[in-house]
């Protein structure tokens, strides 16, 4: 997937990422107000996600959203206690 740098004072990035149809539905209808992603890119608060429907190939639907929060987690999972 491509990451495109947009010019401007904040230098926000637009990240195009694949999204399963079920997750896209839940995000679109407001049942899922967040998404968990692997931190494999330089994601920053304020960047834009272009979520493209993916079911082995691209579908025709997509959603654009803005990153409002990033939570970092170790590879071992969350520490409880």
C-alpha cells in the first residue's frame, strides 16, 4: 500500500490501508470507533487513513478517517498488573 505525503503546515500523511468488509461496515456505521493496526509505518496523530475494502482483492468501498490517538504495545502484549 502507498503512503502519500501531503504538503502543508502540518505535513500530514495519507496512509492507504486494506480493511476487511466486516470492519469497514462496523466503522462506517459507527459500531467500531477505532481500529487496531500494526505500527509498521510512521503513523502520527493527525495523519489520514484511507481504509479500502479488501477481500482478497479491492472492492469499491472506502472510508477516510483521521488518526486521533496512538497506543503503543509491546510484542508480548499488554502488561496487566
